[in-house]
C-alpha cells in the first residue's frame, strides 16, 4: 500500500516509520506533522491509506479526514488513539475510517491492524472493478493471488464448481495491442448480434490472443455451432485468425483449460477458414513425417538459372501440394518452406540482386499460423522467380502497397502511421493491424529497417559524413541514428565502413 503518515509526536512518528519499513513492503509517500499538511499530502500523493493521530495541535485528525472526504477522496484511514480518546475513535469510524490502534503502539497489534486494512482495501477495490478485470488478473496474475481472486470471481459471477463454462480461445497472430483491441471490439459486436449473453472477454498477456468466457452453458448444446456458423464468420471478414473451444467446471480450472486450448491451436494449421478446433476434432488429426525435398530444391534452382517459367511454376505447385498442404507438423512445414524459399532466393542472388523486402516475406512465413497464410507468402517468392528478383513484393494488398510506396518516397522526413492512415482513408488501428498482417512487421519497424537499408548503401560513398547520411534517411539526431544502426546491423556506421574497407 501507499501510505501517508500524519503525526505530531516525533518519537511516535519515527517508531511507526521504523515498523512499516522493517516489517512490511508498504511505501510511505509522505510524512506530515499536522492536519493541514496531511490534506496537502493527500491531494498531491493520492495514497491508499492515511495513518493519523486523532488529536493534534490546530486541526485534529478527525477534522482533517472530514475535509478530505468533502474533497471527494475515499482514501482508507487508520487512526492512532489514546485510551482516553475512545469517543473520538467512535466518531472516526462514522467518517469511514477503517480501524484504529491504541497508543502506545504495540508492534504485533499494529501490524495485524495494518494487514486487516490492506485486505479491506483490496476487497473494496475488487468490488469496484469489472468481472473482466478480475478475470484478467486471475488468468494473467501471480499464482499466489489466485485463491483470493477465485473467491471474488465466484461471488461476483455466481459460478461454482458445478457450473459449466465454455471458452473460446482466439489467436490473431503477431498484432499490435491496438489491433487486438479492435478485434475484441468486433468480437463483442458479433456476439451481441447473435444475442449471446453472459460472456466475458479476457486479453491474454504476451500471447497475441484473447479468450471469450461464456457462463452456465451446459444446457446450450448448440453453442459451438452458433459461434462457428453465425458469430465468427462476420469477424473473419476483417481479419484472419484461428480459434479453439472447450469447456470447464468452475473458475478453478480456467488457467489449465486455457493452456490446453492454446496447445490445440497447432491443429488449426490444416483446417479451412472459420473452423473451431476442439479436443474431439484434434484427435482426428495425425501428423506425418516427410524428408526435406532436397532434390526438388535443386530442380527449382536449375530452372531459375534457365528461367524456364513453366517448370518453375510446376515445381512451386508441387511443393505447395506435397509440403505446405501435407499433414506434417506445422513447425516442420514452416521450416521446410523457409529453407526451400532461401534456396530460391540464393539462385536469384546468383542471377540478380534480391531486394531487402524478401526478408519481410521470410519473417511472415515464420509467423504464418495457417496453410493459407504460408502459401500466400510462398507464392510471393515464386512470383519473384518468374520475374525480376529486384521486384520482390512484400504484399499484393493495394492499401499496404500504397503505404510502402509512401515510405519509399518520404522516408527522408518525419512520417508516421497516422499520416499514412490518413493518406489511405482508414483508421491508424486498422492500418496497423493490416500492415503487420501483410508484411510481418510493424509500421515503425518496417520504416526503421528501410531507412537503415538506404543508409548502408549511402555509407559506401566515402565522401558522405555520417551525420549527412543520418539526415538523408530521416534521422535528425546523429546519436539516435548510430544507436538504431548498431541495433539492426550489430556495428556502428563507422565500423560498417571499416568492414567494407572504406
């Protein structure tokens, strides 16, 4: 807790500070010697708790608390009271002070009252927060806090161990927080449109995913069908995702069930768009083993050198059919596809110069969580094999191509995602989601990499100073430019030149 201490007696003041610092993790934000100072400290620090003497020269602790309440602060209060001040203590309780401690202060009693105060304040806070906030804390928080949060949730939601809850785990890929929030908003719209009630949405920390909890669903035997055929299709119009479904009994099993649902997502790689994975469906999928198609890669490289477009197309389709669309484990499929694509790019480099953009395609392959997405990225590499490897396109989406063209034209000045979104006539949140989905990189990361790519070429000209190169690629602070360059390249611009013999 964050505490303010208001006490006019130096010995008592020092004693309480010593007890709190020695025996607890609570933080003393400020110390005041009278009521007037106490009010100012509360206004400035907004603590969780005030510990105050009841009787002090000038404004008493009771008068101070009265004025604090009049100002709208509902801060917890604990008073220090002598035996002869019992009536004052009773008045303090009427002002919603939560407890009082008799003087002289006994250490064990003081710590016990302080612990009770902390529990009361936690209960008060939990009553004010929404069920979804409590669920978020329960799922994403520390193990040691779960027993307390579980009890609060069971009381708030009316769910016990006999009540069935259904869970939908939605994985949206590597997206920005803003984009995930927009998806959550769209999910609410879809569920509300189907008159689905008693649901709670829980963002899952560091997983680019969120869960939908539906309470008391045992009698609704068609729920999964309604979600799959009515609610989710409209959500899929705006973005791609995979999701899994399961049930649990009570709140206690929630973390374990969510873990199981996350593990089920791997089976969604091979399913058609919009299918919901559950345990029953996953049991029908058996992963197969295949050797890497090394001979096919050699044949592809040979045709690239000869530029036989028909054979390049045929081998590419063969790879999609035999590897990407196979029943291999998704991790192996991604590994083989990246390896095969690297072979294509290697052949292209011997024939020509591959542009920086191909790196984003490879990153997107690594992040592809469905066969559809991986095929889409692989076909970009194939398209380059048909044409000129200097024209590898990160995406075929017109909106994203427009943003990339905007970056290429204006990288030398200060540009932002908001400006790009305004140019395209869409919201920054939507563009952020679409851009990362298509390129595998956030707008700022793509811009940063593009600028450094240009800077590397410019640094090969020994007539240009480092600060001139920085200015030319949109960095007006040379130190920041050097920092970004080293982060991305592993060396400073000067070291880069030395490596190149300049």
